[in-house]
C-alpha cells in the first residue's frame, strides 16, 4: 500500500521556521507530483505548494517568498521549508502524492501552530 508519513510539525513563535518532511513508501508507480495542503479549523483543505516530476513548482499566493518546497527523488520524500511563519499559517498540513497511474494519496497530517 502507498503510505505517506509527515513529520516536523509543532509549535513555533511568529517569525520562526519549521521544516516539514513527507516520506512516501510502497510506491511502484511513477510520481507525477508531490505537495502539501493545509486545513485550518472550519476551513477547507487548500493547496500550499506542489512540485512535479519536471520540477514545476506551484505556491499559493499567501506563502510565496516564505515557503520553499523541494524533493528528494531517491527517497520519495518531499519537504516544505517554512520561514517567517505567521499565525495565519496555523493548520494541519497534509502531504499529497499524485501517481501517474494510481491517482491521489494523502498522508494523515501534521499540526503546525504559530503562536506567542
């Protein structure tokens, strides 16, 4: 089975940084893209950033210049470096992988809380 395990979440003060990791396993298909979505209480799950096989990168406007997504293809791992964090970034962050043939898979999420 495809499994995605997120790590790196936690509590950080405004202006601080966190680095999220997502390790994928059980993949016997080509990866089209990997990325991150987030969901705050009472809100829908929204795209944060994604990166394709061809390294096309997409960021939501609110994180441009602050977050950086990257991949380690050998380990099927995607990272999200989050700098200059704001309280508005508080959410559960979910890893996502889109496989060429088998479709979309989600991790269970990691909590990020930005607060004083």
